[in-house]
C-alpha cells in the first residue's frame, strides 16, 4: 500500500491548477500542507501493525490487503469498523478526517451503477469496478464533488438562467463526454488524487443533461480548483499536533472538461439522480456517526482540561455540562452501530447502512454542535479570545508576567497552562473553529436533507395505526413487521 511519503510525492507532481488568493499554485504550496497532514494520518496508521485490523482489510474485488478507506463494506462488521476507523482517525487529527468523502462516493457508485445496469442494460458497474481495482491498488484518495452552485434555488437545473449553475453534459462523443459547471464547498479537493462527481438532487426528464457521474484526476485538463485553506495561527515554540492540521475547500470548475468513457458512471439516467445523491449522502451520514462523536470527544476533553486549569473541574454544574458531551456523542455513535446492524445487502454486493439510524445520528450531532462549542466557551471564559500572542510568552520583557498570571490552578505549571489556553483558543476562536461549527451543521447535507431522508423512509403510517388502536378507532394492530425485524449481524442470537 502507498505510504504518506509516496502520497505526497505523487501530489507535488500534479499540474498546478489550484488558485489561492489570486495566484495559481501547485500542491507544494504551504497553505494546503495542514490538510495534507490530515490525509497523511490515514496512510500512517494503515502502516502501523497496532491498527492493521482496523485501518486495513481484504479487498472483496482482488483478495489483497487494502486501506479500509478504499473498501466496499460487505457486512455489518465492515460498517462498524468503518465507523470506528473514522472516530479513531478524527481524534488523531482534531476533527474531520476528510478522506471518508471519497470512501462514501465509492460505496454509492458501487450500488447505483449496478442498479442502472439492471434497468438499462448499461455497463457502468463494470467500468466502475475496473476503476475501483486501480483505486484500491494505488491506495488513492478522492474528494466527492456533489454540491453544485445551484443558482436560483427556486428553479430546477434545466430552468436556470445560466445552465452552468449545475454541472452538466454539453457534448456526448463516442469516446466520452464534455462537462461544464462548478461544484462548491468541496473539502480536500486541493490535495486529493481524484475528484468523483455525483448529482446533488432529484432530477426530472428535462434535467437529463445534469444526470452525470464520473471520476477524474484532480489536475485534469479543464478542471480548476479555487481553494480556501483554513488552519490555526502558526505556532512558534509551543508546538502541538492540532496546530499542524487543517482543511482546504475548493470551488471545482469544469471548463468544458473532456471525461473519457471508461471514467463515466452515469450519463443522462435522470431517474437515478436522486438515488445516487442519497446513496452518497446517507453513507456519508453514517461516517458522521464516527466523525462527529470524535469532535465531541475533542471538545469534551478540552472543556474538562480547561475546567481543571480554572480549578473548577469538581463543581457540580461543570460535571453536568461534561455529561452532555457524553450523552450526545455516544447516542450518535450508537445510532451508527444500529445503522450497521440493521443495514442491508444491495444487489451490487455492497452492504449499506440503515438510512433511518444513519440520519438520526447525524441529525442529533448537527443540532448539538453549537451547544457543545458554547459549553467549552462558557467553562473556558473570555481568555479564549483575549489570550496574548505566543511571542509575548517568550519575550524577555513579558514572559515573567505571563508565566505568573496565566496560572489559575497552582498544581498546573505555566507552560502547561499556556498550552491548555492555546488549544482552547484554536478550538473555539479561530478560523478552524468557525469551519467546524458550520461543517457540523451542513456537512453531509443541510439539516433539511436529513428531514427529507427521514420523511421518505420512516413509517409514520404504522405509528398512526398504533394511535388509532389505542384510541379505539381500529380494533386490530399489526405489529408483525416491526417486532420481527432483526439485525443482519448476529441473527443466530435471536
């Protein structure tokens, strides 16, 4: 499997199609290095024998050992390992591990391409599986480009004044297609090997040109990445793992980009626009049941640490607030486990998480993310935004004063106290903090999409019939379906 050093060596060989702050740059630009550091963790842990069982697995396609971020889940255990892997790696980097985007796109395409083939007699699944074998062998990374610019939100893709508001097909050739448009808010595109494009919404027949899915190298001809890096203020002497991490998001512009036929996985099959969009989103929401509990772990740990620094860790209301982290994180994680246990094997062979539990877990974390940041801020106090610069802690003129006054708990020495407050500043009062707050709400789809997903799949009629039975409106209550439903994993126990 490719190592992190090999991953970086391949990145810097790519054509410079990134634009940051008005200049065109390559992948060696230091502003995207924090995001590359995040990605490197997914390679390094896969090389660590201690984490081999979690970070790697045997490919269902080739029978060879691969990085789990390139794997198609085959059973509930695979899904639970995926969730556990995301939580582990997210804890290591201080939040979003980013690489799950590509993993969830692969899962979605493995299912949708088979279903399109079954209906239309196409060969998308064969193309995709051929592509995936190379992807697994090379241990590649991919950004999933789903969210379009969308233009006028009231209008459908085909109704837009500017047809490029959604990525669409402008020409079909014997050897491929030509696409135009832009995807927005695409995390990790700047340091991904590949960009995988999928639809963002349900489509109608008149929207068929917008029904398109494909994968291309991130430096492909006609592809331009307008990138916004986010990281914390550079540390001078107080080094720490979190300060080395960051994220970059890109607007990915497709300027009449030619996509070879073997890399096209959907071409005008508009009926599957919604299906493919939801497959990615729901798989990604299952990943969030590992990712977002990890963010809660980080915020909880920082809150407990700063409470100790303030010497208030045993105060009752502080303990009560810490318990709220535990409640939210573990409920969401449990929803992810339930989603795995009650998942289903699709016609493609890929095992897919239960949509209800995946969306419930993601929705819970989206609703509590600002509350969790508020708890940290409340316990930490205002010093999180008024902390003097790091240089002042090392200046001969000011060091003695800051060493003296930064200490609140006499059991914690000045440098440790400084490190605690610097971490709190990074977590709650930086560009990264704002990124995590908004990503916590909108990552994997805006909250309304979770509502839509739940309304599609949740059986309200059954619940209404329970109420009718209790009210005496119906004399019988059929509970067969819900009471006989069992987890897929460990059925022998039932």
